[in-house]
């Protein structure tokens, strides 16, 4: 629409201004709301702590999932060496699912790290700006007439106020993000509790609800690839099977009944 | 001209960049209205890059009000649609 002129920046500016306390004299707000400033800085500190907590929780899930991936891979190999392709497939599907979750966790942890660094940076900047304001105010008072000083102090106060509002906005966004992640992490823990990443690949647990969901969720072609790779490694490719198991294969491996 | 990238920081930006910034701003809003996610991401990124590249960060001792404030860099199309179109538009 012609003539609107920088609509996005206009809107976001009014948003920031809305976060600012509207006072007749902005310097009064800054000067007399020392308590408020301390509260804000305290909140930022708490916000940083929240981000760190969320990150730790996600990192714990990461390491659990990594263990699962290794375990499921081993289980798939075992199943395959016992000619249980059905079980191997189930294990690989679970592995695929765990790997997809891992990728999303990596991304979330990286996001939280950025957030953490940003909040630390903003907290320092705000502290420094508030300090500067206190110093500057005294200098201005000494240098200018009362009327001029008031104008200059007001201007500086508006700048600091904007910084406070921006820190508030950064906090709000960080909180929203960590809440979202917490919800997702909670959902994953539930899934885990429901057995999606169950330790034991119990024989005969072929067709339960979770497996059906996994069939839908996982990429079949990736599972097929994995399976083919594993077969090749175990010498069970489509070609003639050499009837020989890798060293360290389970003793219980069924004897190969193929003609020598 | 002083430009703030919300949640990131303030920059001194040469006045010559004002027209380009304004143009990008309007194009970004058009992309939001069209619901064009790729175009929105591309234009918004271009805007942020312009400010980061041509601008110099304000020092901690510079207590200035911004002339222009850009949305946070991680703004999604969904958020932008809420803020910059229809009901989200704050009347001035």
C-alpha cells in the first residue's frame, strides 16, 4: 500500500513504546523506579537460569537418546543374525525415530544457547546503560541551565527506557521459547514412558499401538537402507549367504542350515 | 539515523539507507499479507543485514531513542501476520 511508509517498523516501535512506562517526565520514571530496574535485572537473571535449566533437561534427553540409538542398532544386528528380520525392522524403525528426535533436540539446544548468550549480553548492556545514565545526569545538571538540563535528561532517559523495554521483550520471547520446549520435552518423556524407546525389544511384541505409530512416523526407505546395509555387513545380502557370522556374534545364533 | 533491531541492539545507520530500509519494510509487509513465507524470510533477512552491515553499534554510553525499530530477528511469519496485518495493527 503506497504511502504507509515503513509500516512494520512503525508498529514495532509503538509496541516497544507501549512497554515503556508513559510518564510526563521520563527521567522521573528512570530516576525513581530504581526498584523497578533492579526487578528487571533480577528477572533477566532468573530468565537466564530458566534457559540453563531447560537446556540441561534437553541435554539429558539427548544423551538418553544417543544411548538408545546405539542399543537399538545392536538389537537390530542381533535380530538379523538370528534371521528375525521383522524384529530387526522394528528396532531400526525405533532407531530412525530416535535419530529424528535427536536432530530436533540438537537444534533446540543450539537455540537455547543463543538465547542464553543474548540475555547475558542484554543484562550487561542494560546495567551499563543505567550506570551511564546516572553519571550523565549529574554532568548535564552541572553543565546546563535547569530548563536545558531537563530536556537533555529526558532524552537520555527515553534512550534508557527503550533499552529497558527491549530487555523486557527479549525476556518475554526467551520465556515463550523455553515454555514451548518444555512442553515438547514433556511430551517426549511421556512417549518414552509409554514405551516408544523401551529398552528391551521383547520378542513377539510385533504389532502393538506404538509400533503402528512408529510405522507411520518413521521413514520406511531409511529403514530399508539401514536394513540392507546391515544385511550386507552380516553377509546376508541378496547374494549367496556365506554362512559365516561376525566374530563376537551371539552364541545362540541359529546354525546355518544351508548346504555347504 | 538510529535503528534498533529489537532484542539485539541499536545501530547508527547512514541516512542514505533510509529509503532502502523503508522499501524493504513495505515489501516485507506485503509478503506477510500474501502469506509468502520464503519471501518474508528473505526480505526480512535482507533488512537485518542492511542494518548490521552498514550500521555501527551504539556504545553503552550513548543513551539515544531509536528512530526506527525492527522486529526481533527470530520473528516468524505467523507472529508478523499477527502484528502487522489486520487486528494486530496498533493505531497511532
